[in-house]
C-alpha cells in the first residue's frame, strides 16, 4: 500500500495554447470529461486510500486555481492535502526535492510516495491502483520505480525505458533512452523491450533523497536540512518565504530523469496495465475524439476545441482551437507548432 502522493502541477502547457495559458495552464483544462485534469489526479490519489498525505507542488501563481479545486473535495480529503507553492519553476528534480524535504519535516521520511503529474489522463482507476500497489512493494525494497507504457505506435515525442525481453511484472531498468527519431522508435516498438516513459515514480522518501545526493548534489545540497521557516503557512498552503526564494535562486533547473533516473542503480519499472496519455498535443486530443461542437460541410477529419461552434467547409484534416480570445489553426499532424505560436504571442 502506498503511503503518500506528490502531484506535480507545474508547467505552462504551451503545447495546448491558446486553451492553456500562463494564468490557467493545461492541468486546469477539462479534457476527456467534466472535471479538470488536476481534479482527476486528485480523484486518483483518493482512490489509493492513503494512510499519509497528498502534496501538490505548483507555481505560486496557480495556488488560487488549485485551491478552488481542493475546496470542492470532502473535508476529510482536504485535510490530507498540502499545496507547496514554488516561487519559480525549476523542472521536476527541485520540485520533488522540495516535496521530499517537506515530508521529512512531517516525519514521513521512511514512508513510500507516488509521484504523478496533474495533467495526464489515466484509466481505469482500478488498474492504476493495482499497479501502484506493485510499485509500492518494490519501492520498499530500496527501488525507485517508474511506470512503463506499452507503446502502440513508434512515437518520437516520448523517452523510452529499456528492460529485458518478456517482462510481465516489476523488473530492473536496463537503460533510459532519449526521444528517438522515427526509425529508432520503430525498432523500439518491434523489440518488445522498450516502453514509453510515463514520468510517474514511486519511492521511499529517504532512499530518493540519498540517490539525489549521490547523483545530483547540486540540487540536493540546496534543499538539505529542511526548516519550517522555508514556508509561510496558511490553511492548506505553504507559500515560499524569502529564505526558500533564495534557495530556488541557487538551484539549477533539471528534470528528475537527468538528475537521478539515468544514473541510479536502483531503477525499476512496472509495466502499466492502465491506459495513459500525457495529453501532450492537440493531435493527441483530436485522436481521442474529444472534439467540441463542430460541423463539417464537404469536409472530413477536422477537429475543434472551441468556446464557439465551428463549421469546416471544403477542408480536411484541420485543427481549430478558439479560446481565451485567441484562434489557433493548423493541419493535423502539425500541432506541435502551438508551442511556437504561444511563444510568439508571448513576445509580441
């Protein structure tokens, strides 16, 4: 049984511009249901029947949106949740270091924790719970466990996890592979030894911090010796004090994959039995069939995500997004350009 959960709710979500913007990023969008992605992550955490706590790490600007979601939960669940507000995003390694050090202050260093993103889609919950229980058992034996997704296409937008052939349960990781080109991705899929890297982890807190100290001391030393005066505490929220702001200023920006997972000798993988999507592009959402109200006249295979009805006439294979007083249109298969469009508008 897993003890605690860390939900990483940072990031700007530029790949889903203009529906995802700095003031209301991807994790607060409603995709694949009536609930936001963040609320769905909270529901998954609740399904785990935790004995411990839920730590939400997010940018301080997004605390109001996160609190609004938390206040819709039962009072018992609200009491299990602490929002840790970062003064600035420094990628996942500092975020996890902060949450883990906070857990030490809370006396939870010997407990297990599941790390999951606030902006993924996962179903069914029952399979997710079973897989997490497997990961928690492995983590108690000094493993840092990640969840591998069986690839259904030679995707080039994900990192891959390499394991021995024929695995059916928790197994040691042979190597983490960078995002490949199309040919290598096809080889990975055909090998049966490569899984998509889901970006979710399970570990025992003190073991993770020991591995962080060993492989990324430039991050570990910044957050060593946690203190209560790092935080300005309000009900349900820990805002950064001037001391914590200075620590973040000193800390490098680095992902947990680069900082720890690609170097540790205790990396394990659980093959996921649940369905997973990182909802990483408009193409991915279009493929899920989540189109809002739209009409096609002598047109086909178009997708819209819009606050207004959209009608496609005489055109095929387009994506149209209308949100936040902005319009984004591209060919299907080219939605990665949304990030470029977001940056162009940000700089204009």
